[in-house]
């Protein structure tokens, strides 16, 4: 075991740092939804042109073909440089693309992967439905096969960035009368296809970042099915493993920035003299260190065995709850300034309110605990 | 960078666990056999990082986490640390004193059969003589009385300060002690987690294993999360110490803080998962809990170090 990096890796880190130093935009990501998307796309394009998109994606599809360790180094430097949040490119980069790399046909990969990397195509995730949240196998949206097309009817909900997306990871029932995990398919859905209606939903923080999506006789070519008709559950699980696993490395890395800022803030306003606050900060700093250690351990496992260990779900749960403790502390350190929060503000309170998603989206904390109990500790399945 | 054990380290880990299972079962912690210490010495765990063996802290921490899982003697931590930093002096078992300042008496843990006692102070380690019995000027022989501690496997005694040797101008020795006690706590947290999960799979109520109930399953999952976070930080801290990293003191302190909490919280949760039998003297569920309470006082993590 060691925590040292090789000379090549250190050199790579220097390169990341230098480029970020010269190129990270000075202003904040715009608040207005349309401007934000333009910003996200332009920034992703800039990353691609400079060779920083898809660091560990295959070179055939526009990636750099480097190691996952280099990907982590990039993310560490990215956070340290206060580079912008990935925004609308989250789904495509963090789990849509990786799912395609693992499961899609040559044509599908050749068409979609470079577009994701270049920021030309925004993706969204159509898994959850009004009646199928934690119980994802309760999906009712259905696709009837007609010739070489699927005719889709139904609805999805909580679809982040649906209102700006070009493509969707759509999981739906393609076998009539099928139950639960059977008869589902994972489909690349064109969000501009006729029959799709998107109704944005406002969050308690004021932003409209997710939406309800309705499908009314939407026609999608059968050629857009990924991983074969009826194999949707398996493909969806690989999507979730990316979403819950490597997709969150950026967040984990960012926490080490956040805790230092909190300690500095508490020193500046004198609240650190309160023993309870000092102790909570000390605790948070130790926990943030453990997140890095867990991430490194998980990455090492990937390098050694080709796949993340079963403890990925442990990291996900620990990080999401720790993120909320950090946001809670940030709010505590603000004192009564929280009262000044206005709907839509993008500040500490905005982050705090949006941060509730960490233990809901991508599988709730309760579902993560089920997974840990059942897969890691071998306890009987409750569901 | 690689935070997974290599093949050699896995071999050490497995051999340790195998030996412990056969010769030092956790359930036996309340009364260890006479000859156990000699066997522990023969296994080489008392001097893994000492001159001659020169293994790294990463390997040692992995092994001590296994030993901690079986509630190995507290004196083993002190002996391993003393043989690294006082190689010419420390021969035989070394007991561990909790940190006190003069003129308070030393509170010595695991004194039975020890020839010296190790104590950590900010910035260094001290090694005192430990006469188990001594003859005063009138010719009377005094034997030091050994009293029990909350941890049934560990006795204690009180001693006055005597002259001592100490390590100077080197931050590493106290960190070594903190690292190994963190490793013990990680093992202790693992032991409680496994005991709880085993029981939750076996014990049935309402016609099903109690682990089927989420209220219990989620207690167990939280035990797994705490143990995993502490173990990962332990690995990182051990590597930081091996590298003489500038932030090694922080990382070792973080490991100790998280491991102490994991040991204590898991120890408590384990009793709850067992229900009534968990509260009995006869069952073993209280053994990790009591060990956890003792470990809180061994090289505790200072808040200032965590915030530095
Ligand atoms: C900000 C945000 C963004 C999102 N983005 C997307 C997206 O882009 N695409 C997408 O498909 N989905 C998205 N989601 C949806 C998300 O995946 C679901 O909200 C989540 O899976 C929970 O489903 P639900 O909301 O229906 O809650 P429910 O499943 O109804 O859960 C309600 C409560 O019951 C608990 N619960 C449910 N079942 C159990 C059980 N078996 N045992 C114990 N407790 C249980 C839950 O933990 C929760 O506390 C997003 C959600 C949020 C908040």
C-alpha cells in the first residue's frame, strides 16, 4: 500500500493544474437556466478541445484512454481550482456515456460518445415514475413494437435537465404484461421527438432543474435499444453503479475543499471558540479525510480487479450524509443571515436546500442501507 | 497510489486472522491462557517494524487490525512500539501507561509479566522500568497489586514515576502508538459488526431472521459504514507515516478519532442487535464494547491536531 504518485502521474497533475489555472472562467455559472446550459456546453467544449474530456474513456470515441487514477487526479485539481460544476453534462458524462461504453453497439457508441464529450448533446435520465421511485421495477411507461419502431406512452418524473436535454436514458416496459424486472428495455430516447411534453418542476430552493416528462405515441427506432430488448434491468443497474460509484468522485473531492473553507470561516467569525463547533469541525475534517481514503481504496480496487468493490455503496452513503453535515455546518456558521435567503438564490442556503437530494436522488439513503445490509453483510432481502 | 493490500500484505493478514481464530478466540478474551504471550512473541508481532524485521507501518497496521478483531492483549501495542523506538532496551513484554503528568501515579495497563512501561507524551515516548515486585530498605518484598479494568482481558496497576528514557525531537514515535491503537479499534469495530450481522442472520422472530427487519438491517449497515470509513483512513494514515508525510499527524489522528467512534458505536449497537442475551455476562457481545471504552483513553486524537 502506498499513497505516492508515479512521476508520470505527478507530471500529469502539473499539466492539469497549469491548464486549469489559465482557463477556469472567472465568473460564476449563470443562474438563468438557458444561460446556464449555454455556459455548461461551452465549458465542456473547451475541456474537450484541450483534451480534458473523457480522460479514461476509450480513444476511439474521443476519450484520452488514460487511467482512472489520472481521472481522479484531474478531478482533484479541478476542485482545487474551483472550476465550474459539471451542470447539465452530469448525466451524459457520469453515467450515460459509461453505460454506452459498457453496453451499446458500435454505431451507438460512435454516434453518441463524441457528442457527449464535446458538450454537443445533453442527456437526461428517465428512470423514476410517479409510481416507481425506490421501487424502480414498478415502471409502467410502455413501448409497443411496430415494425422497426417502439411507440411509447407513459410518463417519467424528477428528470433532471429534461427541459434542455437532447437525449434520454429511458427505461420502459417493452413486453406487454411483463412484471417487475422482466420485460424492460433501456432505450436512447430523442427528447426532440414529436409527442414528448416536458413540464418543469420547481425545487424548494427556487430552481427548476428537474421536470415531469410525458410520452404520447412517441416513436423511437428499435435500433436505439441498448443491450438488447428485454435486458433493460441489467443495463439500468450498470447505469446506477456508475451513477452511485464513480459519478460522485467529483463531489467527494469537493468536500475536502469545503471543510477547509468552513474552518477558515469559523476562525474568521470567531465561532471556532465555541467548543462544540470546534469539535464538530474537527470531526468533519476527519470524516472528509476518510472519504478520500475510501475513494482511493475503491479506485485501487478498480485498478487491481477491473471493477469497484462492493463497498462503493458504503462510500456513496457516507459521502451523501457527510455532504449534508457540511452544508448544515455552513448554514450554522452563517448565523441569522439564513433569514435573508430569497427564493432562487444560489448561495450557501441554496446549496443546503438542494443538498437534500444527496440522500434521495440515485437511490435513497434507506435503499442504500438495504443494499449494504444485503450485499455486504449477507442479511436476508426485505423486498 | 494503491490503497489495497498487496499479495504479501494479504498473506500477513490472512495468517494473522487464521492464527487468532485457532489460538486467541475473541470469546476467550476474559481469561487468556498463561502461555499466550510467548506464542505471540513467537509469531513475530512484537517487532514487525523493529530493526531486523523492518516491515512498514502499512503492513503492521493491517496485522494489528486483525489482532484487534480478536481483542489481542493491550501490551502488544506497547511492546511493538517500544521495540521499534527503544530496540536495545525493551526486551520482553512492555505494558502501556495512559498519559498522565507528574506527580500523578502512572496508570499502567496490562502489567502482568511486563518488564517496562511505555507512555506517550506530546512530542515523545517515555519508557519506564516496571518492577513487578520490589524489596524496600527494610527488606520487605512488595508485590504490585493488579486490579481489573472494564476490559475483562486487561489488568491494571498503579506506579510512581521512575527515571525513564524518552524519544526526542521526533514526531513519529507517538504517532506509531496512535496508529496501532487505531488499528486495534478498527478491528474491534469489525468484530462488533460481524457479531451483530451473524446474529441477525441466525436469530428468528416473527418466523424470519431478525436481519430481515429494516430497523435491524440498517443498524448493521451503519456499523459497516463506520467500520469501512475508519479502516480506509487507517490505511491512508499508515501510508502517510511510512512516507513521513507532512500531514501524517493529522491523518493518524483522524484515523484514531474515527476508529474510536466506530468501535464504541458498533460496540453499543451490537448489544442492541442481540437483545436480552446481549446484556448477559455469558454472551460475548459486551467484550468489544468494553474494549472500545478502554481504547478511547489510549493515544486519543487531539482536536487541535485535527484542526491544525
Ligand atoms: C434532485 C433530484 C433529482 C433527481 N433526478 C432524477 C433523474 O434525473 N432521473 C430519474 O429517473 N430520477 C431522478 N430523481 C428521482 C430519484 O431517483 C427518486 O426520487 C428516488 O429514487 C426516490 O423515489 P421517490 O421520490 O419516489 O420516493 P419514494 O420511493 O416514494 O420514497 C419515499 C420515502 O420512503 C422511503 N422508502 C421507500 N421504499 C422504501 C423501502 N423499501 N424501505 C425503506 N424505506 C423506503 C424512501 O427512502 C423515502 O424516504 C431525482 C430526485 C431528486 C430529489
